[in-house]
C-alpha cells in the first residue's frame, strides 16, 4: 500500500528526557485535530543535516493526546545525523511533519498478545500496550534493555501492566530468550515487535522455529539499524564512469536521486521494496537493513534497498535509468 505524505507545519511544544540517552518531543501541528491514530503509527520529520534537507521517521509514543504528537529519539552517535539534529531543537522550533501513518495491522480479536520491545523500540509498543490493556486483552510485554536506566516509560508500563511486564536487562543477567519465549506461546498468539535489525532477524528465526505462522509476527523497523557501523561507502554506476560517495549522513537513495539517477521509492523504511536496485559487482560488504528481502535474497547480494541499506567498500549497481536519458 502506497504511503501518501501530506506535509503540515508544526511547532515543538516541549521536550523532556525519560532517560539520559532518550529525549521526548511533543510536536503540535498548526491545525491540530485530536483524532485517534492506528497502533504503530509514525510521522516523518523534515530535518537539516550538513545544510541539506533530509527526512527522518519516528514512531508515535502512546495513544493520541490533545497536547500533540509525541515522539522519542535516542541519541545515537553512530547514526546519519537525525538524532543530533533533533536533540539540538528547543521548544518553539518550527518543523514540517507528515500526518500519522501506520504499516502495522493489529487483529483485535485474538485471545493472546505478546509485545516485544528492544531499547527505543518501546515507542510504538507503548501505544499497543495501552490499547490492549484498555480492551482487557490477555497481553504480556517483554522489554529488552541494557539496563533499567535505559528503559524509557518503565514506570508507566509497570503501572499499566503490573506483572505482565517483564524487563530483560542485560546487566542483570536477564537476557531475552526468544526461542524459549516463542515456544511457550499458545498457537494463535499475535506478537508485535519493535527493535534493532539483529534482534528482528533473531525474532523471525525463533518465531518460525517455534512453528508459528510468520503472518502472526508483526513488526516496526529501525531503518537506521544494521550489522555494520554506519560509514561512508562508494557506489559505481554500471556502464558509466560515474562513481558516487554515500556519506554516513545520507542514504544511497537520496544521493542517487540528487545526482540524476532516479530511483523510485515509497516507504523509505526498507519495507516495501520499491527502491530495490540491482547489484552487479561488490568490492566489500553489503549491510542489508531492510525487512523486504528474505535471508536467502540478502545472502545472494543481487539486490539491495537503496533507502536504508548500506555497504562497506565499493559496490556497482544498475538503477536501470541513466542521467543522460532523462
């Protein structure tokens, strides 16, 4: 389903720090209509990185509020610059944002629900927990963090869920065992997940290994998370002398389009696969950060999603479009 972006002006109303490494932002559109949005909704925010306009996507925290849209941003030094931009904003700052959109479908008629959050992945999971608790659903939330000091909204969740909240803090020796968890879930359980890519890959393998249908595992993704550090790499265009540098702050999709090699796209979150381009040569390693391709497809390195995936070294790609043909 195509994501239609409608940009609207807004003002940053307030900020606070639920943990030392996470900052919460309440953003109020100029023409604000307090309408409930679906669980798993996100907004895009227009940011400026190294003087260039960019777009970053952030999950909405909790259910709709009359104060505005609430997001939370983890300060990540190994990022493409979005968190640094957001963290320097002060109340009163003007922003352009999109209206809420959701790519996560929730079946509200299930008997059992399992929620899993890894770190800042708690942001969309909080709203799901609120909605399910309000409906009186049988729900349990597993919250995986390095330490309880890193766990945003922990008090709110404890008050909401009580002993149905299980915190898996690494520094307490309580790592989340996905294999054991999924093996214990009744058939028909709907699981909602949000966390880093490595954790998502592990969750999908454990889910299938436990014999659950993959359609019952729904997830939000981090388009910026991967297995390799975020660093600059080079892209060569097939049958041309063009070689482009992809800086750590920009995506391959943005650089290709800015250079005249148009690549169509839609979600820009590594979920729809519309921006997938052919890889014809590789001198290095591809960091597939999408959730569109299967493990087998990723291991073949035949294609990659230009919106989120990155590389180490130099890759040669075929966009199927040529700047001199436009």
